[in-house]
């Protein structure tokens, strides 16, 4: 068998001749079977790195099952941490350094082309000499496959080392791995210890002590045995920062927005928003209501909003489908409602833990009957925080449904951002309980703006019944032609009036125009902008713009598109590729944003989309840029 | 906050207002139900209850779903929420969780509650929020013109089951009494106004989720189901107990009576299950059951306090 010898070479084991590689961008993965704590290891490593001043983006590698069979490539569980010498806005391309607790999880990552061709791999050595011959055979077979690439594979006796400290190494390897990473990247051990203490603060002190011991063990082992380290410059700025994932940011953003009731039903990947709320909402006088189903969750939120406090509901694609009828009701009755959809792959149950941006058109057009409302998408983890206040304000001032489309990429991605400055102004006033002046009606639409003042139960003189039936200004059921047309007009006009207040999106690259403009929305912003930056460094005339408002769309798009020879959306949803069987210009199914932009601007907006169950990689976008440059792309 | 203190002042000012409400103060436009529809009796009984208990129109909310009976809120001069089919209870839950100060009544038909909204019904019983839930049960879908409902008697013909309903009907009392944390279960009939009123009053005064099944005739589609019963009071059995429903003047007409202690859940289930008589009265009541809105009643903070707490929270994430 021709394979690289996966053993420690003599030079490495002396630890004397250590080569320090200076890097500006490096991706690390820790992969294991489920339940071995790889994610915790990576989270702590990411936090420590952020605290030291590196740009960081971490993303979890999550199998669909809670505990898939062990030593199985498809069950690989873990985390990727991308470090940079500047702000890191996305998960990057390929992994440079891997710590694998078994060779099968490693193989799973290899098979997904997640690893750089020259990646360095630290893999648990016990499987090579395992008493079970089947395991040894699996190891040999895996090594054969892995030898296709130029990986540098280093065997590490993690189990043997950990057994000197703990009885069950399954519960300790992660901290040993953390210790190794801390040595390799020269992390501040005190910061790592603090972070361990914080992570295990709810457990007994001896757990923290044991984990710190394992950390030091891994650090010492790496120091004695490894021959490489990475030096990645840190940034020093005085801006105080916080680091969290997008779902935590949504939860804390909701608190900061003064939202006081969240109604939800568990659904991946949205649920962790409610885990966070479950922990902290009580502290603010908020209520997290876990409803009996997705429909009820929407109903409870609408009932709460109706009673005077704008509420929100959290879901993912399948839940969005179930809530549809209630969303129509909120639109018809003009009750404010914020809905967060943390998108996953679809259709149907699809890919619960993996990212897609496939709910856009369902979010905008999914309600039977004409149901105009607002759809927003945060593009960064920081925006996950800030968008909740924006959403509440729009929902309340327009008496409308506001949908916030996050996705699994933002949900599980962890990155630092400037610590939010909180202000009392961002909190809503308590429900208005003043008497309603005589003559005022519950839908006194201003014909110019379509807006009307909301009556809240408790206000004397405002008694009326809201209804999902067609109704007039008095909220009386009205099927006559004039009332039907008028109420449709008014519900649409307030969205138009709102659209009139939006600003055109900014251009990343050259605002004057050029050859190619990429248009994105949601979590892909970081990857798109990084690809554009690399393309521009290559001399390509490429720019990008990113939409926060998807419905209504911001003004000025047609004019912006006119400055570029070609416009192309970049999205994580399905589109037919030109040249696919049967596909031509007319029947081609396109990326969801490109449908929308073509319809609203009559510009021939192309699309480049992928549905790989993973975030877009900047290098792949760059490749798409090169392939889609009109006239070869000279600037 | 200024706005907060303003609204508190307003609320306080209203506390000692000297308004006296009469029936007319609760009456909306003329109800557009068929003449002879049982919904009319329930509407009148509700307005009478409000008058007797001097409920404020502005702090009372009637929530309904879709169906004939769900037009109910439109005919009340209170706040009302005419929502979507089967989903009145989640809306009402949201209202009560957010505003425990409001009196909440939920009006549902048998299709609404027992069929499309059955899941919400089961869970609302368990949540035990302090509200009155009325099931206006005429054993048929009326608004959509005579389709079988879960409570349609076996063999009863409809447009969807023209050879007669295939299965025995669902018994809403049995179901309700089977749900953990049920706290008030009663049955009454629209053609016995005194009993209907007394039941609504007991339901309103109950602290918790008061479920009342109201037997109704649909003059259009099911006039015969209770036709004979209306004429023959002996087919009714009244549940009697000092802790039960106290309706005046029924003893002479409804001589068929059975003593039942509403604290006795097992006996209540036996009575609900037994189809030998149509029983009106309070099957079960237990005010000691936990109420969801109480368990979720949390201290209120000012914006400033919230900001301070949130800033503390950020420390956990500080870099």
C-alpha cells in the first residue's frame, strides 16, 4: 500500500526545531463523534482568539442526529474556526489545520472537500493500533483515501494522554485539543482558563479544574512534540466588543428592542434563539411561550400584539408554512407582528441543520390572498442584533407583519462585533390606555399613507371587533366593491409609503459602475464582499451590493443596475444552470432574489446559486466572478 | 417613564369611575343569525352576565374563530377578535398572557373547537388561563351548509356523509375531563336560559379556564337533534350540589336530578361518559390548579432597568 506514514517523525517529536509560520488567515477544524465536545473546544478557542484581537468566525459542523453511530463519516460533528488578522465575515474556503478525534470523522470532512490539499492534521492515534481488527482495517482504508491529498498527518495519543487525568477520555479530549491549539497559535493560557471557567460555571468547580488540567496537558504535549506553530497578527482597537452567534444576537436584540413576548415551537435551526430567551427573558419581565404547535405560536404572538405589546414568533421553513394563515390574518387585521425565520434547507423537512436561502419567495408571497408586508434579512451577526429593534418599530408604526430572514449560517456562526450601545429610546411605550376620542374609527386610513391609529383593548371608546373578513374603516364586515378595493389600496399604500423612506443600497467596490455587479441578501454578504475584494485585487471590474430590505425593495435598483454591464445575484438557493437538460432562457428556474429583481426592474438579472448544504465559499464566488465577467473582465 | 405613569393614572382614574352599565351598553348591532338559532340565547346571557357583574366594555375581549357562532364578538359592544377557523384559543392565550387585567371570553363552534382547533383546545385546558371558553355545540357545520362535525350523532345525515355519520360522536365533556389540569367543566343548554345564565356566571367567577359546552339547536340543519328533548324536560338530568350551578326556578320543570359533587373528578367522568341522560350542570371544578398566566407573571421593569440588566448580560459575551 502506498500511503504516507501517519506517524510522528523524529524531528517533530524532539520539539526543538519549531518552525513558526506567519499567516494572516487560517482555518481550523475540530471534528469528532457527536457528544465528544469538539464544539465546546472550538467555541472556547474562538472566544480566546477574539479576546486576543483576531478576527474570528466559527461555524458548527452538526450532524442531523443527536447521537449518530460513532466513527462514521456522515456523523462527523465539530466546528470550524477561521482566524484572521482583520475582521472575518464568513467561514472562508478550506481548512488548514484539523484536530480529529477519529479518522472516520476526518474522512467525512475530506469527502466534503472541506480540507485544503496541504492541510495539517492531528488525529487520535489509538485507532491505528486498536484491538478490534475491523477498526484497524477502517483506519488503514481511511489513510489510503486520505493519501490522495498532500495532507500532513500527525498521530497524537490523545486518549493515552487524557487517561493520565480522567477516567473517561471521551469527556476530556476536547480540552486536550484546546491545549494543543493554544500552543500552536500561541494563545494566552490565562484567557483560555477564564473561558473554561466561564463555560462550565454552572457545573462543579472540579469540572473546571479537571478541564484546565487537560488544557495544560495538551499545551505541554504540543510544546514537547510538535514542530510547527502559527503566528497570526492580532488587531488592537479600543472598541469594546461582544462575541456570540446569530441566534443569541437575535434573542438579545429582541430584548433590547423591548419585545416582551416570544411564542415558538421547537424547530431547528431556530430553537436556540428560544434557549437564550428561556435563560434571560424572565430577567426583563419577558415571556417565552413554548406553544403546542407552530400555528398556536403565531396565534399567541398575534393575541399578545393585539393586546398592546408587539410580540414575535421564531421559526424555520416548515413552521413558516404552518403559520401562513395567521400571517394573513395579522395582515388583514393590521396587527403588528415580528416573525423570525431562521432558514434551513428545504423543501419539506429538508436539511434541518444546514443553510439555504430558499424561503425568500415564500416569505414575501406565501400567504394566499394579497398580503403586503415587510421582509428584512440581516447580513451579519451584528445585524441579527440590531434588526430586531428595526423590525419592531416597523411592525408597530405600520401595523404590519415584519419577517426577519436569518439562516443556519448566521444562527451557528460566531463572530465578535462592537458592543451595542443601548438607549431608552429603543424601548416601546407601554400600551396606550387613554380614551379614544369620539368619532375616531379603528381603521381611519390616511389616504396618503394608508396608515391608521391602532386601538388597544382597555381604551374606553375604542371597542370594536377586529376581523379577518373584509372590512371597512369601522372594522365592520364589508363586501361591497368600494370597501374591498379601498382596504386593499390602504394595506398596500402603507408599504409603498414606507418604501418611499428607504435609501438605495450602497455599492461595495466601484459606485460609478463597471462590468459585473453581484447582488446578495442575508448571510452571504461577508463571502461575497471578500470574493469581490479578491477579484478587484486581480484587476477584475466587479462590485457588489447587498439588500437588507427584500420587500419592499429599496429604491434606485434599476438605476444602479444600469451602471453595470452585467448584474448577477449570488444566493444559496436553487436555480437551473444554463446548459442543463431542457433548460433555456425562458424556462430556466432562477435564484429567488433574481426572480424578484427581474420582475421589479425589468433588467436581465442573472444568478449564480448553489445548494450544497453549506455557506458559500469566497473562492467559489471568485471563480463564478471570473467565469461571468463580460468581455473577459478587463477593468 | 412618562408614558407609563400616564397610562397608570388613566387606569387608576377609571377604577373609581361612576359609570353604571345597562344591557344596552354591551349590545352591538342586531345579530344576523337565523331566527331560532341558539347563538341568540348565549348572546343575551352574556350581555346579562356583563350587566350583572358590571364588566367594563373596554376591558372585556371576546375572541372567536370562524363559523356561525364566531360572529359573536361583532354583536357585542366590547373589544372583539374574530380570527381564523379553530384558532381562537391561541389568540386568547396571547391576550391573557400579555394583559391579565382583561376579561377574556372565547366563543367557538363544534367544528372550531372539537375539530380543526382540537389541539389548541386540549392545551388550553392544560394551560388553565383565567378565561371563559364557550363551546356552542349544534352538532353540525352551519356556515358552510350542513357538513358532519365531530359531535354529529352517529347515523345523522349531512351533505358530506349523506348516508349518515359513520362514527359515534366525540364527547367534548369526556375529552375535557380527561385533560390534566382541567379546572372547570360544565354543560348547559341554550333552551334553558336560567341555567345557561347561571352557568356563564359560575364560569366567569371561576379563577381558571372555565369550559362550558352549550347544547344548541340549529334551526336550519339540526332542529330535530334536541327537538324532543326541548319538549320533554324528563330527558334532562340536572346535576345538583351546593357547590354546583345554582339556577332559580328549575326544580319544578326538571325533576330529574342527580347529586354530584363537582370536586369529584371520577364521578364527573362517569357521568360524562354515561349517555343514558342529557346532563346539565357543573361536572368539575378545582380552583387550586395552577394557572399559566400566574406562573408566568413576572416583575415589570423600566427601560432603564432593562438596559442595566442587558449590559450585565453583555459582560458574558464581552471580548
